[in-house]
């Protein structure tokens, strides 16, 4: 349950780090499921997702493994993204009893060479009319500084959309927004980091001897339609909590219930 103090902190800073939302045992089970899923996928296709702009952060070759729409790959993950521990906090932040999935991504930063994310807002990837979109990063293992933990710029959500560079994945100029200048959100397995899609954030290279494993879940108010039809996914529009009061009318054309997903997948997050 979201407390008033937590909500006040989120509104002021644009992020909220909830510690121990899941137990260490739960996180370990999620981690095992995640790595088994990545191994299955790697056997049949590439799951590399490193941004082109990551090379600006580090001069060495790095790697980032990922999977979209994990709820179609694992019943455990389908239960996770609808877990009230996540969705109740999301509802409190969004300000609606109804929470709708935009997309989710499993990320594995391999040891010693896990790719960084240059500083950015999520908003350029999938802008919405009412800016209700939030992210939840669920940590399946510890994320200390050396693993390339998420970093945020507190209060940056109040600036609104900031001009980004598009090439290599929407990102902010590294000269103005170096990753190391942002606040590190070191986390333990089971912690969840919530933040607005307007909050400037990024992460460093995983230089440790262990992988960093997280699940990113992007959620919105179902009455907040997308401004641009980008970054469509098979699971988009799934209700994680409550109902869709619009009866699907706010869902992108071609991705409505019973329809065929249209358009092109937007840039990676």
C-alpha cells in the first residue's frame, strides 16, 4: 500500500524506491526463471538489445540481453505483473484505480560487459496525452553501483519533455547529462524502483562478476491515449488492475481487443 509520505516523495522527486517489496526467495525464483527464458530464446534467435548510443558511454563492446512481453513466455511472470504489491502502488501513483500495461521488458546485463543506458526520458519513445505513464523496475538480484544500477535526476519530471537526440536510441547529450552525475539507486533483490516516464534516468556499465537482472513494467491510466502510435506490443492494453473504462476505445488502432497489432515497434527503452 502506498503511504502519503511515499506519494509526496514521488510527486516531488519523480521516483520512488520501495525496498523489500518482494522477498529474497521470490526474487531468486524470478531470477532463475529469467535466465532460463533468456537461454531458451538465445537458442533460436538473437536477444541482443544494446543501444547504438551506448558506445558513447564506454569505448569497449558491451552486451544487453532482453525479452519483450514476458507474460507470454512464463506463467510466473504473468502473475508477477498483476501482483497487487506492484499494481496497488502503481494505482496510487497514477491516481486511478485502473492500471493498464503498455509493455514490459526483461533485461539481463551480463557480467563484466553489461551495456549502459545513456541518460534519457522514456517519453520520446511513446508519448501520451496526459503523461500518466510510469515505470516499475523489479530487481531480481542485487544492483550495486558496480553492476550499473539505475540512476535518476530527482525532480527532472517537472521539466516536462526535454529535447533528445534520436540516433542510437532516444538519449540526452552525454556532455550535458553524464551518467555518473545522476543519483545512483543501488538496490537489493526484491526492491522495486518506480518513476515517471518524464524522469531523466540511465544506468552505467555492469563491471561486476555477476549479471544484473531486472524486469521493466511500463504502466498507464487506460484513459490516457498515446499521442503517437509507436512502440506497440502484443500485450499492450492488458489490464493489470481494475477495468478499462474506455472499453478499448483508447487503445491504439489495430491493437484493440480482437484486432491485429499494427505499426512498427518503437525504439528500445
